[in-house]
C-alpha cells in the first residue's frame, strides 16, 4: 500500500507542478495579448495622426504651387506690360547708321 501512496503522491505533485506551470503560462500569454492589443492601438493612433499630417502637408504643397503659379503669371504680365514696351521703344530709337543692336 505504501508503494501506491508514494506513486500517487509523486504523480499528484507532478500534476500540481504542471498546473502551476500552465497557470503561469496562461498569465504570460494573457500579458502578451494585452501588450499586443495596446501596441496595435498605439500603432493605429500613430497611423491616424500621420494620415492627418499628410493631408495637411498636401494642402500646404497645393497652396505653395498655387502661389508659385500666381507669381509666375504676375512676373509674365509685368514683363509684357513694362519691360517689353521699353525694349521695343529702345529698339525703335536706335540709330540704324551706328549698327546698335539690342539682344534679347
């Protein structure tokens, strides 16, 4: 009878160790899952913030491109309105006998 009790106790002790190990493992897995959930949430927040910043940057770039076109158009109009007439006037006033050339 002593042999069965010793064997039972060893098995019971081993079983208790296995149960404790599984409980510990279960807790660790739960912690990993919780941490992963937190990480995924933080990643989504970061992604959402980056998306908003990208939208804002695209708007800024669009505004810069619009301003560049406006400046270009303004410079072209000023050249057409002010500089070209002056150059034409200078060209018309040059003395053909002296071979003065205006190069553009």
